[in-house]
C-alpha cells in the first residue's frame, strides 16, 4: 500500500496546469520593483505568498464527494507528503481523501479512499468524532478521539483498530508531536481537569497532568520542544506542561506583555515557581512568629497563595477553543469564546498585543484554525465565513464567503498545493484556492501600475 512511504507517489505526482509554476505569474511585474525597494529573495517570496492568500476563493472545479451524515467536526493533513486528508464528523464517520487527485475533465471529484461509521465497522466510534491526528513519521497510522470516551489508534493499510485507550470523560482533543524523536506519545484531553499522555507502544496511560480548574477543551504539542504540551480549558486558561517534570511549567496571562526581568522575579517570591524557596521563607517567618509572645494572625502558606494566584491567571475571558503552535517555533496562536485571537511568544509566553478584528466566536466545542508554513498568514473560521489575517500585524487580508451555508468547524492548509480545506455543519468539505481569474486580474493590476 502507498501509505507506507510516499517516494514513488511523490515522484509521479501530477497537478493541473493552473497549479503549476504559480510563482511565475507575477514575478515580472512585482519582482523588480520589490527588489528595488530592498526586499530579499526570501522576503519577496513571503510577500507574494501573503498577497496571494488574499485571493483565495471556493474552488468550483475541485470538490470532495462527502459521505458524511452530520457536520464535519475535525480534520488533519499528513505532514510527510501533504497529501492525505483525514476528516471526522458528528455521525461517527471517518473518511480519508487523496488531495492530489487529478482529472482531465473540467471538474474533479475527490472521492474518499475509504469511509466508515459505526454501522459499517464494529470497531468504529459510537459517538461524535471530536479530533483526528496523523502519526507524524508516516501515514501508516492515525489517531482518533470521540465522545464515546475512547482514543483509538488505527492502521491505515488494514483499516482496523490496533490500540484503544479508555478515558473517564468525553474526549475533546488528541495530538501527536511533529518534532518528537524520543517518543510517540499521544496527548489527549477530555471533559475533566486532566491532560493525559497515552503510549501506543505499551498501550498504557503514562502521564496524568493535574492543574486545570475547568474541563479541558483543546490540546497541542509545542513545535519548539518535543517535551512540551499545551492545553486550554473552558475557564480561559492555557497551561504549558513538561513531560519530564511534575506540575505545570507556566500559565499564560493575557495581561503579561513584557518579559519578566530577573531582578523582578528575585524580589517578588510569587514570580518564582520554586516551592522550596517559598517554603524555606515561610518556615523562617513561622519561626519568628512562634518565638514572639504577642499573638499574630497566621499568614497563608506560600504554596497555597501561589496556587491561588495561578488559578486567577487567564489567557482568555471565555473558553479556549484552539491552541495553535506556529511552524516557525517562535510564536503560537490561541482563540477563545471571548471573541479574541491572541499571538504569544512561544519562549517567554507573553502576549504580543496583536489585534485581530472580526474574530467572533461562539463555539460550543473546539474550533480548528490553520496557519501557513511560513507562519505569516492565519485562517480563522467565524460563522460561515473564513477570515484571513496577517499574523504579525493583525491586518485582515480577506473575509471569504460563499463556501459554506452553516458554521465552519475546522480548516487546514496544504503548503504543497497552496490550498485551504474547510469543514462545516453543512456536511461539506470545501477546497479554497486561487482562481485563474484572480491571477489575471492581479497581473492586469500589476501591468497598469507599471505603466502608470
């Protein structure tokens, strides 16, 4: 089966004519002027790519043949070939599509390679599919999470379950690390206050992280370290965990906009996360009070006060619906039901204070965002529209409509074909791409500007 490796498939890959050499369409009219302005070749390529993302439109010539009987809730594109798209739906349907399907006809219909539900496969989930994730090494395995409280590991070639993890509550998210070389752990979140790590090799749950005060809505692995896990809950907290140590490593604060200095952390004992120093200071203070004869009020223990302060920190004023680490490993994006999307520094965990206008969000569960490979453009579904923003500045590049008739739940970006895929409650998967008409209009604008 071609799921084992993609070398022979990649060598014979064939794309439609309008998707070939798309970089050449505007180089002559834009390249020279931008190079004169001081743009580097890499900067010019990123600028042109960002400009083209604003020209995305629903593709009426490439359509998915959708077997879903309910709304599409989640999807994931494999990172080894950027080819195979997994999608899950509310009616327990799981479908696999080949996005490189090409037809000589005017319209290309992308049929699923396989699709199954609980009615056609006894091993399938019994309730809504909440999350899907590819095995990052190859396309031979993928993972699914469902509201039936199970996390399942599937063999893509045999289309059968090779591992099952039973969780106490409904599973809200599963994720696997894209940069891991020392482990193959699956991070899973469910409707309780814990984050669990499942080991498909041993078939056991190896880690249980406690600290959230509300149900965990989403989970993701960091792109800057294979040992860091991010989780967001219904109370607005985003926590960072290190699987090599116990306890929470950091809690994201929406009001923290500057990196804390070493002197400030040394003066303020609550800024330090070391309980041993706090306990020693608290013990010394307790000894002084006990030696004095005058009665004194007992101060709260330093560890308890630190936990109280930590519980009050929020990344969003509403539930966190998505935590998305950027591929550049420098920043990450988060979204919440407070109608805000925030950009964070991945290393210092500070809010970069980038404002994104029109990020309305009234989701009742996880809503999946997408970002381009260079981490310059983010795709944000809001209602039945798809908003496109520039990550660094917050500028809205476009607000796309007409692709769906109901709320969009998930989206993912294909860096190989420069396409965007989205799924919504209307039970439809949609392809968004740059249309040839938009290319011609762009070239005409460039020629007119050059003549002027």
